[in-house]
């Protein structure tokens, strides 16, 4: 479904956020395409970025005055997490923009023991007045979508990304893999290397979103790599390859694949200790089996994993020593060594 086509025409785009991770890529690519960009945020993150771009200061939690009396062709909402504040912005902008694109998440779904598509049931909160983003992240995003559709029916684009990766990522969830490979030595690799691992390069996501605005495309889209296109084995191999090309470690990384069952016995946490990874069984076993057919039909393009990995590692290596040495995700080095030692002690060696 689409509103009036606008492809080829410069757009006036309001970005809520715009100076952190995905927003940085959104802003850069929108500028490269000739669009006029306005950023609305609190000015606390990346305030020095994009000095040539119009910046409006405020807070979506009740401090929206800077948006009053203005009009844009479209808005990209990168920082909506609770329905109350999303509704506040939407109500103010409903008559000021033609299209509202909301960055949601595949975490909206209620059940990851089976593959999901855009029609799958979404998670619900026991208390819909709760704004606890830690415990109710996915369910809150689902309520944000509902709030937007109520305020702006027929004018919304809901984008549900999977694991967003690439340069500028403050979470280090994907960065962990090439960064760990760059340290060299024996490297813990989880479970079956053939298990699917879905991700989306932030730049691919930004391009998809801007394409949707330029064409007036509406609806709901899961946006991540197709299930099975990449595996955890690919993630590890490309991390090792990027490290060999860019970091030149003293001792090249040598992955040791440890069974999912053994990792569970030692309470090594999927997704947390081994970022992005889940074994292909249990309550989260189908997380990386999410359907992206609708987004592919709408033109989603996926970058080669080698490019995403190398670009991410290059960005990581250019960071300050503090950021490089203290990743925000992944198993601690001493814990990794302990797990590997226990694995070798209980596993017959060739």
C-alpha cells in the first residue's frame, strides 16, 4: 500500500533522534539523496554531528514545543519506546506530516518457538500502563504501533528490524564477534555453526526506510536478513577473516565449537554472553527464522556479510582504547577461558 508516489522528489524529513547509531546513517543517507533533514532530540548524544543540519531541541516526553507550527513530508521515529510519548508526538504531527515511519522491532512477537511473519500475534503486557522498557520492550513497541495507527490511520509504516549491526553500534552485540577475533587465540564459538543468524546492517535498514518514504510505501515490514542467508558459522568465520585483514593479531583467532547443551550446563547465556546467538530449540529457537518476504518484495537489499563485518571492525579499531578494551556485550575473557578449559577436559581430544 502507498500514499502518492514521491520518488525522485526531495523530501522534508523530520527525524526524531538522528545522532545515534541508526539515526546517524539515516541522516547521512538522506542528505546524500538530496533530502532536507530536521533533527529533533535532547542534544545529549552526538550534539556536534551534522552542523549543517537543522536541529530542534526538546524532549518527546512533554517538551515538543519546537515542533509546533512546522510541517514536513514525513517523520522517522527512531526513539519511540513507550506508547504515551509516541502518541504525544503523533498527535502533534498528525496534521503536519503525510507519512509516519516508526522503527519498531521483531521483539513485538509473542512466541519465538516458531517462525513469525507480520501477521503473527504480538506480545501483551499484563499492565498496559507499565513503561518498564527492560521487562516489556517488545510489548511496549507493539503498543506504540497501535497508538500510531489510532492517531494516523492509513499513513504509517511500521518497520520491525531484527538485530541492527554495523559501524556506530553502541551495544557491541555484533561488534563483539570481529573484535573478539581481533584479540586472537582460541575463541569460543557456540553450538551448531549451521544455525541461522539474522541481522540487518544499519545502512541497509536506513536505505529501506528512505525508499519507503520516497515511494510512499505503507504497512508493516520485518526488516532483517532472510532466514538461513547467514549462520552463526558465517558470523564467526567473517569475524576471523576481518581480524586477519585489519587487526593482524599476534596469534590468529582459532574458533572452538562448543555444544549448546554444554554451554547451558555452565549457564553461559545465549544472546548475552554470545551476542545474537540462540540455540535452534527452546522458547527462542525460531528468533532467527523470521519471515522477511514482504520487505524483500518491497525492495530490501542485504549487504554482503564480509563488508558489514569489515566495516564494523574498522570502526571499532578506530575507537578509543577504553571502548575497544571494554565491550558492552559478550562473554568476559576469563570466563571464556574457563569454559574452554572445561570443554577440553570433558571432551576427548584427537
